[in-house]
C-alpha cells in the first residue's frame, strides 16, 4: 500500500468510528468501546453491519499502531514511519569500466586539479579500487570493493549515480592513506561527504568485501 493510500485508509477508518483525523489513541479506544457495547449483534438493538465496519476499522488502526495505550493525555495519533528497506545494487559493467578509466593517470590528474582531499601521490605507490556493488539503507550508502586495502596510498572511484539518479556515469575519486592491509572499512568524513555526495547521510567503503560482508550488511540493525 502506497503512503497516500495508507493515509486515506486511516482517515476512512477513523470516520467509521465517528472520529476526526486528529483523534488521539485514547479517543479511538473509547469510540470502539462505545460502538462494541451498543452495536454488538448480541445486543437487543445491535447493528451487525455497523459493528462489523467499526471492528474492521479498529483492527486496522490498532495494526497501524494508532490505538496504543498512552494515558489520558495522549496527543493526536501519529502514523508509523515506514520501515526503510535495505537493498544492494549491483553496478553494471559499463559503470565499473568507466570508474576504472577515471583512475588512469591522465584522468586522475585532471580530476585532482584544485582538489584539497587528493594530494599528489606517485603512481607506482598507489593501489586503485573500484566497487562492484552499493548497499543502500535510506540515504546511508555502503560501497562494496572486492579488492583489499593496501598499506600506504589507496585510491577508489565511487559512482554517485545511485544518489543523483543521473543516466550518465558520475564518479568521485577519493584518496587516503592506510596503515593496514586486507579487509576493512573506511568512513567518508562529513566535510567530504557533504561536498561530493550531496543528499547522503553517511558513506562507507568496505574493502575485501566477500559474500559474508554483504550478508552482514543485511543482518545489521
């Protein structure tokens, strides 16, 4: 059910209980108690059709979390926020190839011009990396790189199309120094994230990311 449809369904359910859209959880429970008492089919003057409609409305609102006990001062009901869904986007081969091309010496020099987060590093000492998938959890991104991080200078080209929705390939090259070799995680600093990944709340890079690493992404809270 789409969010707009849910809002409409909540409004209709409240109306079936004789309540306005701003009704509190206490008012919802009280309205249901009154209807259940006066309209129950076992009651001498009970209205079975009205009872069934009201019960369906109350069951829906309770399932949506809008009829929880909150005491006498419970405020207006608040719809539950939809749960964020995790997804892993496999990058197409042409996008991976474009990122690799951006790491060529000529392209890197052009990309670095005027950048303050990618100091000049001798090409022979640099380890290059390109992700093959991106894990998305709302606006939190995790890039999965199958190659291990190396001690010393590392470069990684990260496609940003997952954020921009652009049809053409866009990527950012980030450079960093590592004291370790192997698997690991790098968190992009906020100052760089805000400038290079607008709209993202966090950006992480997981190196030496095998299937187990991806499974951990799914299982993490």
